[in-house]
C-alpha cells in the first residue's frame, strides 16, 4: 500500500506544478501571447500534439512541466525561421530602416500584460489551495477540542524497553508519571523530562474500556470519550536513558485522545467562504517558517526537497487510521504545498516569478526595459543556484530516508 501512497504523492506534486504552468498559459492565451510549447513533465519528449501555434508535449520525468512563450529571451527562436535564406532578413541594409521587432516576442508585449502573465502562476497555486480547502471542509468538516483534558493510551510496547520491563501492556491508559497527571502528549513529554533516569513511578489504568458517545445537533457532532472498568496499577520504570539518542525514553507507541471534540459539518456556502481564511492561515504558516529559517530558529535540516516531501506525505497517509483519513491527509498536504509554491514563487529572487516581476516593475518605473542580456544573466545565475539547492536537498533527503 505504501507504494501506492508514494505514487499518489508524486502525482499530487506534479499536478500542482502543472497547475502553476497552466496559470501562465491561460493568462497568456487570454492576453494574446504566442505560446510555443506547453509540456507535462520534464526531460526527453515522449510525444507531442501540434496545435495552431502551441505544441502540447508529454515528457519522461513525471514531476513538473513548463509553458514556453515565443522569444522569452527577447529574441526570435531560430526554429521559427522557415528557410535558411530568412537569416538574410536580419542584416540591416544601408538604405533601409531598422527592422521592427517581431510583435509575437514576449518582450514586445506591454509590461502590464507580462506582469499579469508572470503573476498568474503563483496566484493559480494560491487559488488551488482555496479549492482544496473548500473540498476538505465540505467532505470532512472541522474538529476542535473543547477541553484540555484527555487520555494517553498505549498502542504498542517496544520489546526490552523500560515500559516492557515494568509490565506495561497495549491498551493501558497512562494516568501519571512520577506523580504528575498525564492528559496529553505534552504532559507526558514534560513529565519524562523531569523524571529520574534511574527509576520513575508510572501509574496506568489497565483493562479499561474506551468508547465514544456522539450527540448530533444540526450540523454539529459532540463526541465524548466514556471510560468504564479497569484497575489502577503503579509500576516502576528503570534505566530510562536511551544509549543511541541520549534521551530519556519509555519506549512505547501511544495515541493521545481528547475527552471531548466538536465536529462541525459545512454547507456548500459556508465551506466556500471559510476556504479563504483557511488558505490565509496556511499562508501565514509558510511565512512563519521562512522567518524561522532567516532568524535561525529553524535549521536547514528542517527543509526538505521533492524526495523528502514525497516520503513524508506517503508515510503520513500510510499511518492514517482509515482510507478516509488518508485522503484527508493527502488533501491537506496538497493544500499546504500549493500555497507554499505560490508564496515561494513570489519571493523577489532571480529565476523565480517574483524576480521576473521585479524586473518588470523596474521597467515600468524607468519606462524602458532592462537590457535582456543583463536580466538573462541574473536569472541564469539564480537558476544555477536553485538547481544546486535542489540537488543538495535531494541528496540530503535520500540520506535521511535511506541512510538513517
């Protein structure tokens, strides 16, 4: 099943990149630009279909895509020349006026049109996030906790670990650690940090039945946990220090459940207008992450590339409790990555859409374009830096995923 989740994650990333390029394409067609190629995938061409002026191609690598405008570098494409003699037309003759630039050139279009075409890609990613949020709200609604109280239930006990030696069993509910009440993952982590490495007291509720009670009123479900039966046991954990990590560990797999949850189901209208603030919140999370990287609160080790993203998505879906939960996780990742692509591409960096927008804005202010060779050199340097970064992230992801 994990293989299918990996393929689904790769397909999802490809769709988001193609959607970005589709934004450029649709805006370009609407504003009268000449588009020579729209490709799905990267690398060698497998086959193509030639339209009136655009060739639609499928390429070998199933990640990414591109939308190629006529003469994006400010010059006519050589392959557009119909005959070798056409090169003679480019030679200025003494008695003739300088030849007018080809109106099909990308650079020949008004600056405001080029601005909209470049902007359309990131905006399409952000709108994709809005649509995905709408689908999630409509299909799954939202779940919120109305109480900080909860329970931590053991799902699996690691063999020969402190919990296993003490007699902890799957299904036990952790009540306290060294006298500190445990009602959440955070409580367990804090209590473990303060616990004695050599010996710690653990209290559990053994053999209890955990059931859920649901009450529905209109579009809202109230879900409450009901405990019954069981006996309280107190046991001693010894030697909590893990030799490999140097951290104190109980060596269990557990799930933290809230006592009470409110699940709200959305109408089409409410899901539609709630999707916008949900997208805004995801966007803020992206900006906060960028801020943490710039201020040193997060390290480069926390950044992943395509391989790491696919691995993380597939693992999260595989660990979901049901197929429905896996699809919800997939949609959430897609929404987060979509708004991430939109925001990152708007950053004023060379080779990104934001960098191209900066050059167009400078052109609007100066009322004349930056020389194409200078702009091209800036974007080339930016592209090389971007490719090196992607390569470094890919190597890091592979080491992290397969090398431990």
